[in-house]
């Protein structure tokens, strides 16, 4: 067992985005193989998960076991547990989100109850969601990185991936992306309050209709703006009205509860449009996708978000802004923007 230096971190990310994940933290890279789906960093006493767009998970690294014996993996792992925290609220055995990582899933499933029993026997594991989680990450079967995550500063799902089932009648896979965005950016209470039947939404760049369908599924009335056709259940849905117009020019007559936007366009342009909708009160909240096909993705994202902040600050708007590369995002990042009213003044 090898204890790692203080202030070391293990972050998971979409394979291929390791460099963005490192750059964003401004920490010293220790292990950052391209395509591996994880990075090890050093030297930052604190990192805030909510402020990292490219990290799927944020884990404080405690130790590493390099040569796990095949016959008894449990004893060396127990010996490598940190003294602090003294007890964990959950055990998550994880592997990279890569083809090689997927070959470990059977082993992880079989190993989980064995290690869990040993941890409970040693008094190190309790069923308590407020305690730090124990992560044992296997880059391969013989090597384990041992760390912990704080439930208030990490993703609430194993491997940092929210798994969802594809509804059978959805018009496109991207309907899951909007569902994921709501889960990731909104608390349970906010979802209950802000995603109610009868609310109104505009979907810019809506075809073939996955996002519009997702909103209609929640009982919202949706205006779907796109020159292209809606398909399947979205084309038939009585709560979805399709307008063949330019999404950059369209404006609703009445303010709406939500604007969502998935137009394939320059990130700066989409961000400016969304800032305008929210700042002018046309929409209370926005979810939108910023496409990042360029080499300097982090810079493009920072420019887009920086431009938005400047526009909103310049207009004296109070807002909440969060950006994350979702599991369903490829070369892109999804953003949530909401107007925050002064105390006493309620949003619909
Ligand atoms: C990635 S797709 C949207 C997928 C959609 N969110 C879904 O769930 O099915 C992008 C769409 O944006 C539309 N689009 C691009 N530029 C547009 C513009 N200026 N006005 C309206 N739609 C636009 C394209 O026609 C395309 O259908």
C-alpha cells in the first residue's frame, strides 16, 4: 500500500476530456492519460465540484495499492483504508468509463458484497448518506486507487453517471439529456416547484423533438422552434406547437417559465442569446447546450460564460449559473441559468 501525498485528488471525466478536466482545476497533473476517463491531481487543498464543468466526480485520494494479489484483494484494501474519515456511508467500487473499464463490471459486481461484509465487520461502513463515501477505483484489476467523496461536494451517482432508461416512444436520445440536466442542476424541491404541468416553455432548435417531448411529458405547453421537422411522438403531441422560424430571432409574446436551446452554433452566440432571454425577463430559467468542437474547449467555454456574466451583471440581474458536461453530452457542455429575484419577490 502506498499512501499518496496530501491534497491529491481523483477526478472522473468523459474519456478524451482529461486535459480540459485538469486545466479547469489549475492543479498539478500527476496522471492524465488521454482517453483514460480519469485524472489524478495534486496540490489543491480544496476543489469545488459545482464549479467544475468537466469533472464527473471529485474524490479525495488517500492511498493506492499497485499490485493487488488475485487470491486476496480484501486484506490489502482494508490495510489501505485511511484513518480519517473513520467510517464511510457507502462503498462504491468503480472503473473507468472506457471499453476496458466495462470489462471489469462483472468483477466489481461480485467483489462488492464481499468487501462490503469485510468493511462492516471492521466497523468502517454504515448505511448513512451524510457520511463520506468510500471509492475504490480500479484502473485495472490489479491496481486500486482509494479515496473518499463528500456528499456535499461530489456527484451523487456511482462513477458520476446518472443512469436513465430511454422511454420507448421518445423522438430522440437527446430527450435524456434534458432529463439529466434537470436532475443535475435542480434539487428535488426545485424540480417539484419549477417543472409543473401548465407551465410554458420555448425550445429553440427543437427538431427532431426530444427536448420538447421531455417538457411536454411534464405537462408543459411547448413552442418548438426549428426549420426542420419534428418526428414521432413530438410531431403528434397536442402540447407541442411547432414554428418554422429562426431561433435567434424568435421571441414569445408572453414571458415563459423556461427557454431551452440546443442549436448547433458558436457557444458565445448561444450564451449571449440566453443571457438576453433571462435578463429581459422573457424566460425565468434556461437550459442550453454549448457545442465545443474546437481544440481550445475550455477557453471557448470560459469566453461564453464570461460574456454571459458580464451581460447579466451589466444589467444588474441576479442569477444562478452552472455548467456541466453531462453523461449525454459529447463535445459539448450543458448550462443552467436562472434569474434570482430579490427576497420577498417570488418567481412563478
Ligand atoms: C442538435 S439538434 C436539436 C435536437 C433536439 N434538442 C432534440 O432533442 O431532438 C439542433 C437543431 O437546431 C436547429 N437549428 C440550428 N440553427 C437554428 C436556427 N438558427 N434556428 C432554428 N433552429 C436551428 C437544427 O435545425 C437542428 O434541428
